C-alpha cells in the first residue's frame, strides 16, 4: 500500500490510522466512537482538511482545552 499524506496526522506526522485513508469504510474508523471538541475550539490549529488527526493528538487537544492551554 502506498503511503500518502492523507495517512499521516498533520500535527505530529505519525500515522493517523484513518480507515477511509486505508480504503475502508468510515464505519470502521476509530473516529466513529471518539468525541471531538467543537470546531470553533480547534479552528486556530488551521488544519488543511486533507488528512485526519490521530487519536493521540485528539486526546492532547482535548486535554489542552480542559486545562485552558493554547498551542504555540
């Protein structure tokens, strides 16, 4: 399988494990059972929308929001 930029998290560059990027159904993806913060809360990250973040980065973002921290 060819690795594309869509298979990597745009924040940490590790594999994002997105089922869709691996040509599987969205129903098989880890994100279907994850809770995400509101889009407005992560807007400042300026994600390009071409690749998914990974589960680890999602958890870090949620923790940062809970603690009131901002990424530099």
